């Protein structure tokens, strides 16, 4: 274990039955889209296991309320406004996080929006907006956080893609599917670039999850076409994110 290369991750501590391990003690994490859905569940999980967590979102009221609620429970959580499509805002927020907390160990790129029309009627304005918030945001996050993550010596990035980043969905929502496919391959590209620089980069590919992005979609219809016969809860996806962000996944990138 003493000969692990830089960035290989800290040795995994043994877990005795009934013994809780705070996997994120001493770690600073930034979660985009952290005010609701999968992002909120991820924030709660990171904070519950000892992490210092910064919620980044454009839903200012919700984000502040979450930060206040969790801080009131003794968790180390704060909120920052971040338009993930803005390079300037990314640089500002990352700079503030490092200045306030001394480091950044974990970045969870979770923010995203969708579209639901056929390609024939999808406007370029809609396409560009979805790409900017769901795809370009991940590029900007990687770029802005790169120095801080490398400086941590044991960084981890988890990007939320989608099962539709692997398959083409139902023939609609071209911007969302293109964006999530790009997130999948950008994750792989950055993982290769940073594999020997102390930062692991992974993506998750959720199926249907009960979050606000589903809008008015018929949940029963989605459950009926899911092999398990139900859609997922946000905390079930957050569990995967927490694993990938932790040293339990020290050889996964």
C-alpha cells in the first residue's frame, strides 16, 4: 500500500459489521444541480458521511433552503449560485470554493435539462440551450476545476450521463440524447488524460428516476417499460455517485 502511485486513492479501511465509516471526512465536494433530484440526494449523502459540500445551482431559494436545513443538522453544507453554461461563473465559483475551504477533492457534474420534441420541429435555440446546460457545462466544469482537483492528490469527478447516452431513446429529444452521449465520451477522454495525475473521472447512466426533469411524463408508463417494474428513487442513483467519488472506487476511472 505504501507503494501506491500518486492518485491511486487512499487505502480502503476495513469495515466491521455495524461500524460506520465516514468516507468523505476531510473532503470538499461541489455538486451542480444540487438543489433537487439526484443532485440533492448526492449532497445529503456526501454531507452525512462527513464531507464539506457546496451546492451549485440556479435555483437560489431551493439551494439556500437545503443548505440551511442541512447546516441546521450539523452538516457542513453551503450554497453558491452557478450558471453551469458560463465559463466565467465556473471560474469564479471554483476560486471561491478553494479560497474558502482550501481544496476541492470531488466534483459532481449533475446539472442538466431536457427537450421532448422530434428533430423535425426542434428549434436551434432549444438545441443550443440543452447542449449548453447539459453537455458544455461538463467541459467547463472539468476545465475550471482541473488545477484544484489535481492539487488535491486524490480527486474524483462523477458526471451524470444517462442510459440515453448509450442508446438513442425513443426517437425524440435529440438535444438531450446528443448531450448525454457527449458527456459519456468526454468522461472517458478526461479519465485517460488525468489517470496518472491523481484524478479519477467516471460517469453514471441512470434510467428513469423520479426527479423534476421528468415533468408531466406518465410515471406508470415509464415503470411499465423498466425491467424492475418501477422507476428509481434519487437516493439509489446517489449511492452509485457516492461509491465512485469515494476511495472504495480507487481503481475505477
